[in-house]
C-alpha cells in the first residue's frame, strides 16, 4: 500500500486553521505548531484509518528537518514507521514533548474533534503506536487540492465529524464575526422587534435577549437595551417608573437590563448584563455602580443578578477579561447558550459542590 502525499508543515498549519475555525472546541490544541507536526508525522508513516499503520508520539518528536526534506521515499517512511530512529539535523521536538503531543494535541484536541481514531484493543498503558488520522480528515491534506476544493471538503468534513454542539457553537461565532448593512434584528419576549447596528456586540445582545432570557428567566422583560456609541435601542420608561427605577441614559447603565417578573413575587429579579465584544465586563466597580441604581429604587442585593456575556469562551476578549470579572456574578456565552458560569466567592452559606450546582440551576430548571 502506498503512502499519502506530503505537505510541508507550514502548509498543514495553514489548513488546520481553516479546518478548525474560531469556536471549535479546544481549537488552540488543534492548530498549534505541534498539531501540524503531528499531522505531518502521521502522513509520513501512513497512519490513516483503514491502513493498519499507527502513529506514536515518538514519530513526532524524533522527526527532523533533514528527514522531512530528503528521506521521503516509501522505503524510508516505512522504516521510520517501524522504528522511529532519530536521523539528521534539525530535530523538531525533544523527548520531553511526549505529553504535549499525546495529551494535548491528540487526546484533548484532535481525538475530541474526531480527527484522529484510536487503535482497537490496545491498552492506554501500552507502548505500541495507537493513533491514526480519520481517513476523511487525512484527505484534507492532499497536495493536489485546490483552494475551493479544500474549503468545500473541509466544510463537508466538519458537518460529518464535529458534534452538533460544536457545529452550533461555530455557527454563532461566525454570526458574531459577520457584519451586514442590514444590522441585527432582535426579537423581544413580548413579540416586538428592534434593529441594532451590525457587529459582534449586537449579535451577543440578540443572543442574550433571544437565548439567555428565556432559558434562565421565568418571565423576562427587556427594560433597557443600548449599543455601541451609547445609542438607546429599547427603553421602557413605564415599566421603570412602576419599578421605581431611574433609567437615565447618561448614568452608568449596563448594555442590557432584564426584568424577571417570575412566577411569584418572591421570584422577581433585576438582571444587569454587560456585553463584551472587546472590553467592559462586570467588574467590582461596575457592580457597585449598578447596586447604587438598584438600591436607590428600594431593591436588595438578593433581587439582583449581574451577567457578563461573551460570544465564545475561546475568544481573546474573554481571556483578557476573566481576571477582572467580579465575584458573585455570572458569565454566559452566546455560543453555548444552555450553560452559565457562576463565580462563587465563598461568602454565601452554600459550602458543597452539590449545593452550588443546585443553586446555579435553580432558575433554569423551570
């Protein structure tokens, strides 16, 4: 059986970035240089599902520039498959890279996304090579693929191999990156619609109102909605007056204020949401400012919730903001709408994980 054609490592890395776009689970582990080296080594030894040839971490960390450049005939590749001997100059990785290749790139990245299969009936503790590229995934690195053919094949492969949750997450992230002149149409809980300017902030705001609110609130109402440039999209002065809240555009207001009227009076909740496409999470200082708005209307801290909403947890803006987000607040991602992160500060009475889980799901279980 012949061996697959070979692409250079740089071209493989470029294709990986396209195969696994932003929003892919564990994307960073699938597109890094070590992932490109792993794909190259798998192709080099012919470790593709159905060929009964298998890759081990040693095939990756004993690869050299000299071997990859000059020893590319089938006989040399088969000999390396059987015994990954270090030959030539320009070693790609040292032996202590085994864990990065095995645990991060393979197990946590490529296997998670169904790009790599495991050899059956081989124990985890075995030293035998046990990894192979999914055949359809390996075909994406064919040297004869034109750019349009590659893009179409990559899309087909993703549709057939990524989980429904991962595909949904990719869809939301793509919407956040897209901008059209028509803007973003937001459907409110009462059936009314408002149009916001195109952009990722508006996409997240729409998700908060259309996805977050019905999932985590019993009877939601949009009291306030603004967008970049302090433009007010929705402002319900009548409801604000009934709730004894002073809603003034020049005050330190969040991007969104939701009201959960609840099923009973005890369920009433004011939800302050900050939308983060670049910066502006719910910091301790923001909590204090929003508390002042609520307490001036006669509301206690138990009737308030603070949420920072992001597009996706793989995005740079979330990684930048996480250290500054206040305790006793929530984090929510438009790309994973069924989940919410609770930043518990240890001061509340709940002490066990079971209690924390129950508390986190209290409102969403309805």
